[in-house]
């Protein structure tokens, strides 16, 4: 009897514990209404890529209306062709994850998706660029799309390049061929197999002729190849980067994969010059509103537009000025110019103003110095 009572007591205790745990679970706070929960991105399908191509085609067509003389309108139409070709090739498999497709269809889908990424990068990076740089960036995109459209061949894990970027991860489309060298990276998928030799990277022009300045591989990952260009003159035009990677295959060893390509455009840097006018206002004899002295004018040093340049301005009309007024004129290589100012501030306050061409002008009254530097919104797609 005592044993039976003990067992019964333990059973009741266990049931009580279970009910208590259930109550705690029910009382535990769940996700608040409207609160986002972590989600995994959907697998890449032909349908998703097709929709992205359509959106990029529309955005490029809109940008083409703002960039007369560029190749953007033709590139927009080419994206439409790529979308139709992809839908025809995949047919009823458009809704399937592309990793489940045959090798050729998979490679075609990956190349189309790479075009989408490059077009999106162009749309973002070309903001704030001068017209000359936008045209060069558009040419790099056009050549990229043309190469992806005519590429063929596939494999189980096809190498694909979907971006070119600086080492600090800014999208890159144009090299200003000043001969000083450059460092940048190719990004993508399946670019390196650690069981095989490093990928071979070579450079040609648009016609397939080898470039005099060849890239050097400085680092490799499956999704990234870092390159260095030695110092040397680069002719204007397309700088086509060709990548041949290897992958280890069972019983066959390391075998060459279908080539992947990327394009940069080599173009001269836009010529930009900045002239300035600094006017000092001094106290008027006997008080009053003060009097403006004759403006001091001049030109900023050579190199404006490529980096930060500074110049000391000798303003010594009076020991205790009331204010300074600054104006600046930016002149571009095609001859057109634009003026900002005059902008006036009390003598103890600095002046900062945005200039056309993605530049910023600042005046420091404590040291009588003008500084011109690229603004935060300046062109990001050039090196």
C-alpha cells in the first residue's frame, strides 16, 4: 500500500510538472504582431532572373533619356533580348531553381543574372558622374552584356563574373588610363577550386588582341579574384578580362572550366578646372555697414577633380574683417562652365559649397585657405 501510494504521488507530481511546463510555454511571448521574422532568400529561378532583367531594362531605358550620346538605349534593348532568350531556353523549367537545371541552361541563367547585377551596379555607381564618364561606363556595360549574350558552354559549377570593384568594394567600370597602375577585384561564383591551380587571368581589347599591360593575380577565393595592374600606358577602349578557372573532377583531376569575362573601359579623365573669387569686407571708417574690397581671383592647382587640392589666398585688406564672400567657376573640358556663389559668411565662420562635377569647395578663414575635393556624391564608378 505504501509503495502504491508513493507511485501514485510521483505520478501526480510528474503530471503537475508537465502541466506547469505547458503553461510556461503557452505564456511565453511569441513574435509581436507585424514584427518581421528572419527569412531565407528564395532560391534563384529563371522566373526571378527574367523579372530582374525586365526591371533593369526599364531602368536603363529611363537613364538613357538623361544621357544623350551613350549606348544605354541599345543596352536596354539587349536586356530585353536576353530575357526572351532565357525564357525560350528554359521553357517549362523557368520556375525551377537554376542549380537543378542542365549544365548549359544553368550557365545561361547565371550569365543572365550576372548581367542584372552589373546593370544594377551601373545605375547606382553612375550617379554624380560627369557626362563623359557616364558614356564610358555605359560602354563598359554594353560590352559586358554583348559578351555574356554570346558566351556558350556550361559545367556543373560554371564560373561566372558578376562584378568588378575596387578593393574597398566600390563598383568599377572605367579606368582613367594615366599609366600609374591600379588594383581591383573580380567578383562572382565558382572562380576558384582550392584543390587546383589558381585561375589564369588575361586581358585583351575588344577585338581579342592581347593588351600590353596584363593583370597580376594577387589573391583568390571562390567568389573573388584580386588583381593588380602594373604601371604602363593603357590605350583607350575596352579592357576585357578573361578568366579560365579549373575544377577538380572525379577520376579526371583538375580540368579547365568554360571561360568567364568582365569588361572595363579605359578613358581619359574629364578635364576640370576651378577658378575662384574671394571678397573681404572690412569695417567702414567711423562705423557703418562696412566696405567690400576688390575681389581676389585666381585658379586652383592642376589636379582638380582627381583628389584634394588646396591653395592659400592672400587676403590682407584689414586686420579685423567683417565677412568673406566666395564664388567659384567650374570649367569642363568641353568648354562649358558653371558658377556657384557668391556665398557670404561672417569672418570667423568657414564656408562649404557643392560644385558641379561632384566637387566640394571649402574656405577656412583662420588660415586663408581654399580646398577643393571630390564630394561624397561624386562619381563612384571610375578609378
